[in-house]
C-alpha cells in the first residue's frame, strides 16, 4: 500500500502544525487545563462561604480552614498556569522549528528562476521573523481558547447557579461583544497584512543596498538608496499608525464592554438584596467572578489578535514560496542504470515567462570524452544553454539527452553525480577550505556540510585532495595558509618539537644565504626591524596589560623602566622623534602617507604638534603625565629600519639590550606568564609555523625573497615528512564569511577543485576561469588536455586564444548555434568565429 503523499508545505494551513509539537504534550495540556478551570472556580465559592458562614457562626477555625483552602487553590492554579505556559511554549517552539526546517528545505529546492525575482531579504524575514509569530500561535492554539472558554462556561454556570436572573443579565453583554469586536478587528487585519508586506519590502531593500554597497560607493548613489528606503519607511509609518489605532480600538471596545459588568451587578444585585432574593455572600462572589471574567475574556481577545496576525503572516509567507521544484530530486526505485556522458541537443528552446526566446532550435552533439568550447557574442545564450544541460534551468522545448536519457526526466541525484558545474561567479561557503573542498562529495552522499566525516567509499584521500589542489594551482596557497597558521599545540601534539628541528636545519642550511634578508632572533643582537618595545620585551605578551597600546598605562612596567634607568632616555628619544617630525612636516594636519618614516599616526599628529610647542619652553620631565605617556609610546614604537627620521643612539641600544635580560628576570618575579620570551630552543606559540621555522623578521617585502623563504621551508618540510600535515593545517583555514578571507582567484580555484574532486564524467564550465590570471588559466587548460577521452567537457570561454585546447567549437548568436566544428575549419571558412577573433575587417 502506497504511503499517503504529504501536502506541499505552501498548501498547508497554519492549524496543520498544531499537532507537530507532539500529541502526548497536547494530552498533558488538556489535563492541566481541566485542573486549572476547577481551581479557578473554587475561590469564588470560598468567598461566598467566608462571607455567609463566618458572619453567621463566628467560627475562627472555619475561617482559617476556608482561607487555607483558598490559598491552596491559588497556589495550585498558579502552578498549573506555569506548567500550561511551559508546555505550550515547548509545543510552539517545536512546531516553529519544524516549520522553519520544512520551509527552508522547500526553499532550497525552488527553481533558480524563483530567486531571480525574490530578494534574499524577504527569505530571511520570512524564516526569521514572520514564522516566529505563527509558531507562537501554534503553541497556544489549543491551550488558550480551551482554557479560557472552559473558564468562561464554568464561571457562567456558577453565576447562574447562584442566581439565574443576575447571572444571565451579567453574561448578556458578551454575545454583543462577540459581534462588535470582530468587526473592529477586521480593519486591524487589513492593516496588518499591509504592514507585513511593507516590512518584507523594507527588509529586501536593506539587503539589496547592503549587498551592493560597493556599487553604492563606486557611483556615489547614497541619495538614491536613501530615497528608496525612505519611501518604504514613510509608507510603513502610515500603515503602522493605522494598524496600531485599530488594535487599540479593539482593546478600548473590549474594556468598554467589560466595564458594563460591575454596573449591572451593582444595580440588579443591590435591588435583589433589598428584595431578599440573594444573600451578601453570593453578591460578593458575583462581583469577584465579574472581575475574574475579564481575564479569560481578555486572553481570548488577545488570542484572536494573535491568530489574525499569525494567519496573515503565515499566509503571506506560504504564498511567497508557493512554487514547487522543477525536477525530481531522488531516483525512482530500480532506475540505477549507468548514464553515459554523450550529450545530444535537439531543437532546444528556452522561453522566459515574459515570452522572450533565449534559445532557438539549438542542435548540438558532444561525443563522450570530447571537449567543446562554446563561444559567442554577449547575450547570445551561452550561459542559458549550459545551465539547461546541467539541469539548472528547465528548457521549454526540444530535448537534451545525456547518455541517451532526457535531462529533464533525470533525478537531481543522477545529474549531480554525473555532471560537475563550475560557474563564472564562484560561491564559497562559510567554513574551512576542507569543508568547501568536500562540499560536492558530501552532497553526493546526501550528508550535510557540517557532518564530520564521509562514508569510507566517498572520503577522498589526502593525496587525492593534494593532487586536485595542484591541478588547479591552489596547492601553494593552501601550503602558505598552513605555514602562516598559529597552531593549537593540543590539536597537533608533537608538531612543535618537529618545527624546532626545522628551525635548526633552516639556520644551518639557509642561514648564510638569507642572512641579508632575515633578521634572526639572537639574545645579544638588537633587532633593527622590530620596535623598541619588541626589543626590550623580546617575546610575545599574553597578558593584555603588556600589549603595546597598554604599556604606558601599566604602572608596574613604568616602575621597571625607572629601575633600569630607561625611562629618561626613552622620553628623550620620543621627544626627538616628535620634534624632528614636526620640524619637517609643519604644524598643519598631514595624511598618513607622509608619516611612514615616523612612529606617529595621522590621527595623533595634532597632539604631537601641541607637545612639540610645549617642548620649546619646557623640559620633558616638566610635562603633564598625559604628554609624557604620548612621548613614551612614540619611543616604544620606534623601528630604526623603518622610521629613518631619527637614528638609534648607541647608548640607548646598549641600555635596551641590557634591559632585555633584566626584564625577563623582573617578569618572572612580578608577572609570571605575562610574556612568552623568545628562545632558540623553544617554540613560540603566539607566532605562525613559518615564523617559528625561520625565527626572525624578514627585512624586505620583496616577493622574490618571500618565495625563497617559503621554498626553503617547503624543502625542509619534505625532508622531515611534514608537508602533508602542514597542508592539512592549511585546509583547516577558516575562509571567512562567504570566503572573504580568500582572494577572488583563490575562490575560483577552490570552486573548480571541489567539482573536480567528485570526478564528474561531464564537466560544464561557464567562464569558470575568467577570474584567474593568464598563467593560472593556461595551467588548468593544460590539465584538461589529460581529461580527453575520460571526461566530456563543455566550456564557455572568453579567451579565444584558448580554442586550441578543445576538440571543436560551437559559436552562438541570438540564441542559436550558427557554426560548429574544428577551430581551423571555421577560421578557414571566415564565418562568425573569424569575425569574433579578427573583427569584420580581419
């Protein structure tokens, strides 16, 4: 028997989620509600008995008994109410989670054409904000109406039991309210629908402006974007005012009806007491019940407003995502036949919903293992064609056969297993390099990118990963990322000891060669390419009080400088730096570019000018503490090789070298663990692997020297069998939000690598190398030469000098293939390809 197919999420009502939170929880909720209703009525009866029985008997013990029962009922009612709220919250949050999960699952499978017209902001708002209201409603969908309606009926029955006439008259106002209040609420519903749509429009506008903020800055279109945003929020302002007024009108109307209740009780109840038809205790119970009737009534009105708000939002969300996936996602059971990689396109058409024909009767055959270049004028339909082949767009006419199978009829699982698609605009997911590299492989196994491991038969070996990285030209980048990583010694036990061996070998094998370019850390040598502070501390601070920007506020450190007689010469050096800078650059504000040879920043320059003027008439030790700290900071930043505005004085150099050892001893006594000191026999945990290998500062920014240092490090890594481990560390590099820690070229190479790693039989490249330099493009095309006969390749290319790498070329114009054949044959015919390469006059 076939399982009943579940309705698409966009067609399900908000009430369909009520039981998603769990039927057992709903049953528990019902029991708690019945208990709460009973506990709400008990105090009313006790109030009547306290007034009637105690006044007639004067028994204090009976009064205490009634009060204890009353108090117990209140405590139990409060506990029941808390449990009800807890259970309904649990139900609501579970339903909301399931709602979000299923809707997100649905959204991911919507056609790409849907996302061309839908802004990301509206998707975010729907999932994050709009559904939360629906989830809150689902949690209270049973508990709130049931508990309050039962309470109202219980109170009504009790009041009629006390006195039928007074009970019926008192309760008569509520049917009228049930008629009037929904009328007012309907206006609020209409305003709320407009508010929801305007809020989504605002979120979409914000997302668009922020996503394209580089274009806003490039064109200076700040006013244009402000106007768009202001138009929306002005509209939203009017809508929210009207919506709020309607909501308040509902509350005012409700309060008006509730206020009639006591008036009726006072008039009619007072008359009945005078006639002797009701006792005082019953009247007190009436007044108390009348007051308590307001709570369930108010809760019902609030619930009605929440329902209206939630239903409007929910309907709006589901209407926004009402489309369905264009393709079958999973294989049909039993359809496991092998799919070949020959591509046959017959009379293919693609027409947009607006009636624009982008592909027109396209016919093309690409044999298995053949490489085809697709070229043409801009807007000729090249990208649309390859996306139709790759099942990204559903063609509207004709046929695309892959190994004899209609692409539109294949499951998405079949297509992604067979086809690898690399787009012109790569997208790198937040996470590590390795997670992005394995992204396509994990998709094949049906596992999420967060899963820690693939199935053994799908897990590519490290050697395979390295091979792919080398093929796309990303291996050196990943190795460099690994070398520049500050490692967690607990995550890589034993690595520090091995790096120390590399350090010794580096100095032994390459120390003399690189002596001019690397300033090695030596205890007895002054580091001219490091600051005065770095020379003095000769280590890396761990305690924030010893960071460079905090040292002048550290009284203990200042005390150390005094003890070593370093404070005065440092103040003199700082004063000389400031005076020399101001004498050269003048007293007017200057840009940062003019301050490269001085340790003073542009934002500090005006302060430096002020101090320079004071130093004309005052000694440095006569200045205020603030000025002295600024001067001291300037001196501690001083890097002789960079700040050539002043020469390092020999006596200061000697004092700093003497102070280096004194600081180490002082620190071990006064601030143990505050600084990691440099030692040739110890790993510096605050620095990268590469810095630990060459153990010093590069004295030049020359790319040639940087490459040579890296080459030496790689040579040593291979020698000590550490290369793969460092590459593995590099693959754990966090690429940042959407890959913003990688360059554009690195992102493109990584997107190619993750497709190649899954080893597709048909590779589609939609200008996939356009972001790469010519050398990188040539490298990938040379690798592609080895794929001939193994992988079918269809590549949209923009560099026509690359045509020689392909078996044949298809030329497109206005949605049609106008030429197809070998490059040399088409050029000889002097047709469209010849025109593309040489121009009309060629």
